[in-house]
């Protein structure tokens, strides 16, 4: 799979879920500014669920709503358990970031977000569609491991004393 680029972004079908209509409009204008022309806005979890089930959605940009993300990742009724999910939130404390990560989101962006940063997160999520996806009881979502270290032949560092200089 080739790396996603800026020219790929124009044909995306993007679902934008934010309960705040004013902020949703700001995000919509930012998405249009970077070339995403098919942006479908919803303002409730029920509308978001209905949209995911009835429309072709390539990327979800959403406020932090963990039960909805868990549905997308784990429900047999979800049409796309690997749907890229980008969370845009003002809640960036450990508890909320951990909950989003554990629900299988692809990226979490803290408000306010620039149009170019949002575009870059979308492109990154699309680029990683070919990466491994984990499906188990404890977690369903993108594989967060970066590289296999089985080829490492050096000294094992875990549990080793820290050398003093």
C-alpha cells in the first residue's frame, strides 16, 4: 500500500461527530480548507451510529465518546471495525487519553487544532490502515507496537543495574 498523500484526501467520506454545533462548524470549515469535500456532520451519538451503519464512511473525526468507539471496534453490527477514528477533544488528561487509547482510536488531538494538523492525523491514520490490527478480549484497535525486537542480540537491559558514571 502506498503512503496516503494530500491528493488522496479529496475523495474521502468523513463523518464529523461533535455535540457542539459551533465547534463542529469550525472543524467542518477546516476540513473543507484542506480539501475534504464530503463531510457529514452529526451532533448526537444516535445520529453517529445511524450514519456509520447506513453510509460509506472512510474516516471518523469525533469528540471523545468511548462507548461509540467500542461499538465501532467490537460490535458485530459495526460495518467497519477498522474505521480510522480521530478524536478531537479538550480533555487531554491521563484518564481520558487512556480511555480513548483503550477504546481503539487511531489518534487523539487536543483542541484547538489547526487544519494542517488535522489533515496530517487523517493521512497518518489512512497510511496505517495496512498495519496490524489487534482483536482480543482486552483490546480491539490498531497495533501500537512499533517494531519487533526479536533480532536484538545485545545485553538485556530489563532488570540490569544502572551503571554509575
